[in-house]
């Protein structure tokens, strides 16, 4: 089992940066692929980024590529999402998630945090 708790959301302006963190409990953290998803108002949850168990490989949605960076620290059981050049369309509830045989589809992830709100004003 892995329990996930996100933090770091808030209200920022266009062009600002923000760092989200996800703290995990449970011994399985280092064995699961970790990802970030977001759910904009009135829309479905969408993939943002994922990182392999070792942190050696990452994958991003086209909409955030070059602006967001996912990282993990297995010694501290944390995964982070560094976001730069934020845009109003990045406004969403952001979730961290973990799983084993994962893709970019939310239903392939086994563990979810409760979400943290990111609002980017224009």
C-alpha cells in the first residue's frame, strides 16, 4: 500500500513558477511508477507527467513539455512537479498517483492523493 499527500498548490500569476510535492508513506514507494495528473474545471482528469521507479526516465504531456519537470527522491519517499511559465490553462486540481503497469491513462494507476489546487490568473 502507498498513501499519497500532495502539497504546494496555490494562486499564482501567468508566467510564475510553482513546485508541487507529494509525500508517500508505505514501503512500496520505490517500486511504483509515479505520475502527476490534473483535472481542470469541468473537464476530465488528464495526464501531466510520469517518472520511472529509479527516476531515470520521465515522460510528459505535450502541453507541459519544456515547462514542467517531474522528479523523485526514493530516500525521502517524495515526488515533485516543478512548474515554470505557468499559464491560465494550467489551472486545475493536481493529483499525484502511483502504480506498476501504468500508461498515461488514469485508470492504470493504483494509488491517488487527494489533490491540490493550482490557479493561474491572467
